[in-house]
C-alpha cells in the first residue's frame, strides 16, 4: 500500500460502499441546535481559520429578538485584554437574558 494513495483510496471506498453522506458533512445549521437548547445550555464555538459563526448566530438572534441594536446581543472577539469585558458581559447577560 502506498501511503500517498491510501487516503484517497479509503475515501473512494467509503463513497462506493456506504455513500456520499459518509464523506461530505453538511453545512452546520444553527437553528435546529438552538431549538434543542435552553437557557441552561450555553454554546461555545471553537473557531478555525476561515470559519466565522457570527453571521449565523446573528441571524438566529434576530429571529428570536436578540440584536446588537437593542443591546441584547454582544459580539466579543476573545483576545488579549478581553477577559474582564467578557466577564462583565456574562454577568449582565445572565441577569438580563442577553446573548454574548
């Protein structure tokens, strides 16, 4: 077996035997996940280069009345010096039912 061809061969084998659904992952749809959640189950997104869940979260937020315009949704990009800001936002959100 040639290591340079093994991955492609395995992918093709799975497609042929099990189908395309086992190779290609559908795009993540936040709404079904949101519907299954409650105020006791926070969401954390682990980000990868080139991926940004913000538009998806903002869209669902608008549908349920959480927007930056009315200050019920806050977008914080965690980086150096954001810890205290995030802690303050978490405290406020927990008290008043906001999204961060």
